[in-house]
């Protein structure tokens, strides 16, 4: 995992920016996250355009973490939360 930036205080509060490079990095991220943390990530949303088909848009979401789950078979991190910032 690559640490891009870190801004922490003495009481362990703060912000870090990480980039996973290997599938097992999701496991380490799973162990770092807690309920109540905010998480920002980029995602792709599929938009239906009537009868002419659909297209994809890239967006960034910021959520307040409610539940965290790790799928060890697929090495995927599944995070559920509510949006706390407009896209």
C-alpha cells in the first residue's frame, strides 16, 4: 500500500490518503477503518439515457462509514454508509 499523505494529531485523529497496490492491501484497510470514519473514494455510475442507451460517469463519493465487511475470497472491501458531501 502506498501512503500518499498523512495529517495526524497526538490523539490519533487525522487524515491519511492511501493507494492499494496489492489485493491484500484491502485487508489492511479493513483493519484501519472504524464505524464513524469518513471515507472518500472514486466510483463509476451507470446513467440510463432513455431509449438511446446508457453511459458511465466517474464521480467521487464521501461517506460516513456505518458497516465494514471484508470478502476474503475476492479480497474486496465492502463499506456501507451515507453520503456526507455533495458530488
